[in-house]
């Protein structure tokens, strides 16, 4: 026993392995193993496609945060009566640029590589191209740098091919 302050050192290994372990999911088991001694760690195989499912969940959460940021600034620009709507629209354009940057990063690839259909990719491309259309509130504030980011993100999304389909729980 190398760490006498760790309370799990005083719990029998059988209790950890056979009583506690069945109620833990993979992340909880990982966290428990982080505090256990190496000889006491609980070993259990990860479920099939665990890494892919986790990558898709993380990418969806990040995508949702970016989309909410864009919607926040767009709604603020659309509901403001005075000249401050321009400032909100500029913030919205910057948020669109960060959104396009997100799709260019490897973390976003899971959204398109581990889903069977291309409908998600098509909707994301449609969403990005809509920000470039004349109907968008952002078009008059769009810089060439952000346009290039959007076109780069569209190119990245088009280049990704689905590898397999994972079903999220």
C-alpha cells in the first residue's frame, strides 16, 4: 500500500471487481482506476466503437457551442433597433469564421467519418454557404479571410468519406 490516504486501498479487491465494477460505465471505471494502485485496477474491455462514439459526441458538443454562438449574435443583430446591430453582426461574422475553423480541425472529422449518410455533411455545407448568400445578415460584413475559411471548411467536409456508421446511445 503506497498511499495510505487513499480510501480505496482499504476496500477488498473482490468488492471493487465484482460488486462495484458492474455499475460503472467506461468513463467512471477510468476515473476509478486513476486513483487505484496498479495491482488493484479494474480491467474490462471498452464497448465496441467506444472511441468513435466518444469522438462523435465531443464533436457534436463543440459544433453545438459554435452554432449557439452564431445564433446568439445573429438574433441580437436582428432584434436591435439602433446602430449597434452592426457590431453584433460583426461578432456574428467572427463566430462564423471560428465555426469554419472548427470544421477544418481533425476533431470535427468524426462528424462525417463515423456516420453512414452524407445528409449531415450536406446540411453543414448548406449552412456554411448560406452565410455567404445575399440573404444573410453577415454578408456585408464578411471579410475575404473569413470567406476563405468557409471555402476551406467546405473543401475539408467534401474530402471526408464515411468509414463506418456508429450508433450513439
